[in-house]
C-alpha cells in the first residue's frame, strides 16, 4: 500500500476520532466507505473537491457519483479487494460533483480489516487530476491536428507536382513555378497559424494573396461578404486559385491595365444541410485583354483542383469587362466545423 493509504487503513480504526490530523488536513481527498458503498466519512479536501457538504455526501453511495462508464470496473476491483485477491488498486475514474459536472480523479483504494481479517470498510485516497487530463486531451488534439494538416499539405504538394511537371519545359521553369505556388500555400498557412487553430479568415486570406502581388496597390482589389472562418483544406485550395487568378490578372487581365480592378465577393444561400457557398472573382477593365488560347496548369487549378477540394464546381467566363471566375460548393465543405 502507499504510505498514506496504509496509515488510513491501519492507523485510524476509530472512525469518529477528531484528532486524526492526517485525515482532516490532507491536501488530497480521503474517504472511508462502507462495504455497501455508503460514504462513512470524508475529509474536507474531498468534500470541497466533490462540491458536497460532508453530511450531504454521506447520504450517497460512491456508486451514485461514479460515471456510468466507470462503474463495472469499479465494482470488479471492489470484489477483488473483498476476496483478498488484491491488496489495493489504483485507477483513474470520473466522479460526478454536486453541480452535475464530472471530474477526473486518481483513486487509490484499499480495504480495512479487523484483527481477524474480516473486511470492515474501504479506504479511498482521491486526487483531482482533471487539469492533467485536460492538458493531455489538448496535446492529443494538437498532435492530431498537425498530423491532419501535414497529410493534407502532402496531398496538395503531390497534386501540384503531378500536374505542373508536364506543363514545364525545363527543370528551372518547374522549380520556379513550383516555388511560387508553394509561396501561395505558405500564405494560407500563415493565416491558419495566426488564429491558433485549424481555421483561417477568408477575407484576410484574399487580401494576403493580393498584397503579395500588389503591395501598396492592394486597393485595386475590393472584397465583399461577411468574413468566414474557413477550414484548412479550403484555405489551401483557395490560396492556389487566388495565386493563379492574381498572376493571370497581372499578365493579361484587368491588372495589366491602369484602370483595371478586381472585385472578390462571396455569399451564402440556402438553409440547413443545403446551405451553399459561392465565391466570385470579377475583373473590371475598360480595355480587357483576351485570355490565352491554351489551357495550362493554371486552368487545371481553377477548374479541377480547387473545386474538387471543396466538393464543388467552378466556372470561368470572359465578359465585356474581363474574366469572371465562380466557385460554388456546399458550405459544410468550406467553413471550419466547431
């Protein structure tokens, strides 16, 4: 037995002893529990931990404050103690407090026997470990989140390499074009990390891509729509699409004209499970340039990679003022899930 449990089991046979300073002043919870599960005596630390006055807690069985999922295991350990198969047991379990919430606790339990070896009562030492359990859960979540983000990133890079390589005429061209697009993904990751979670602000993502190309001239792009927290997959897919759109606009679109500008807008429609997300990129110029005749890697990103990433579809048209690119997708595939 642990020293504290041994002292409680063998050093305090008189349950009503008021001079048991160890019992009364211990920083951890201590309880004597009858063989039928009733609390016989609890110390102040346990009463405070459980948020029950000592006299009220005495009206309950330890079974009534044990989480249902922990009950069978608890009863099996108690049975082994009574049969003398084990001297004590240590486990982590959940207790229901007076306010109805559950805490995690480390329970060390033994059995007090009389001089003839007959069971008298259980002795339990209970330590609140909720803070540690919470920290462990948060750490596990962060590890899983990072693993998920890494897997997603590898998938995106793999698709980039597969689609981009055939479109390049030399290793140098492939390297430069790949690095440019990885830079776009890097901006999306910056947005994800700035929020401390696996989400990004759609408005900041659009503007960060624009600043990368336009610098102080970023006022040439206007954004419309309530800001959304989008998930990592959508952020990475949109960052690639925005790179292609910005690059094309500067080379032969609205931004190659002095009066050219861009409007990026998004809306949400529908209700419930049928809610939809629509993103529109509209180039506006008095003298729009014609788009290139060939369909290259950029079009694969805009028409295939990005819509597939959000289970949607995309359309590109050439109007009187310039290029219009729209993306339509289920809202559930775009926004961060709480």
